């Protein structure tokens, strides 16, 4: 092979390699050849986004002989809950985008009675700071309003409301999440001291299940098995603690034990133990 032929072959191979690295060609379900950008996966993963979600089993009012409303708090700083802060797509961004697009309704309360407008939600997702400025030449003091977008890292807690119930048709104690809310902490502008924390908005999980089934989160045990947010919440793949149960005073545990955090944790553990033992005690006694 002469030098010209070798040069021609090298150029052809280089062009082929460049074309392969820039685009990939695959055959879709219709048998058409389609080009796509390369991706860092062995195969195109579409099972999670195309599979239908399973509806809840039907319930009859006459079959629900006992139920208890429980409120929990999820701290995303715990190791088991780090997926809630998944940097590629944090849960707060998913919920906010779905609410702002009109796919999910947002409410100001956990009873889903006070519906929030999209503009109201937008205001909650930004913070406004007033900065004093002095013109260098005229020495005139002016004020400037700065709007800061919500940093997903600022959302370190979520609250969920769930119902535990006994279904006599299946003779089982089950639970369902009925609402979820991202919680934001608020600090003093001057001193930086913590003031209080409050939910940004509440959403109905029953309404949000279908939308959340289309978003994936990190699976720490298997990269090949994708998890959706609907899976994580339905399968209770998170760590949480009880901060309230239904009671005559509608009081939270912090209202009952305002100065004793250990007492609140112990009372939350007691409430949770009673929930798990209720079915056992039902058949034992």
C-alpha cells in the first residue's frame, strides 16, 4: 500500500470515528433509522417512564373500621434520605415545576381547603432583599430590591400526612400518604439567627402520584434499576419521625413538650409502636 492510500484510509477512519462519537443510529419501534446524541448508558431506558402506575386498591367506607391520622417529618440530612436532595433533580424542583405548570394544585394548608394561585407559589419560591447603596459621585443613598431564587439546598425537610387504617375486607392494617409539603427555614436578615420553619405549600399525593412516577431518583443499591418518586413514597423508602397524631386539641408534639426534644422523640416512637402493634393486638386479644 502506497503512502497516498494509507493517508486516504486514515482520513476515512477518522471521519467514521468522528461521526460515531457525534451521533448514534438506532432503529425505533416503527422500524425507522433515527440518529441521536450519545448517552452514558448501555441501553435506552424507557421502562420507568412508559409503565402505567398501579391504582390504589378500592376501599369502601363500610370496610374501614379504624383509622388514625399521622404527620411525619423527613430530614433530608439523614443518610437514608439523601435522595431527596439528588443534585441532578431535587424533589423540590420537581414539585415546584409541576405546580407552576398547573399539573398539580398547591394548597396553603394540610386540609387542602385553601388553594394557592400560581403567582402565590412563585412568590414563595423567591426571597426579596432590600440593599442600601450609595452613589460614589453624588453620595446619594438609594435602595435596590434584589430577588433571590430559592436554593434547593435550603429545603432540608419535608412533611407528610398519612392515614393508617384497618380494612376488614382484607383484615389488614395499611397506610397511605395523603399529602406532602416541602419545609423552608427562615432566618433573621440582620443577625442570621433562625426564626421559624414553615411549609411552602401542601400538595395532594393522590393527585401527584402520576406526575411523580415520571421522575427518577438515585437508587443507591442498583444503577440499572431506576426508582421513581412515586416508588420511593409508596414503598416508604425513607426515614422519618412522627411530629403529630390526631388528637382533640390538634396539638403537635412540640406543643406538648416545647422544651424537651428527647421526650418528643420518645413520644413519637411510642405512637409509631402503637400503630405497628395495633393489628397484632387485634388478633391476640
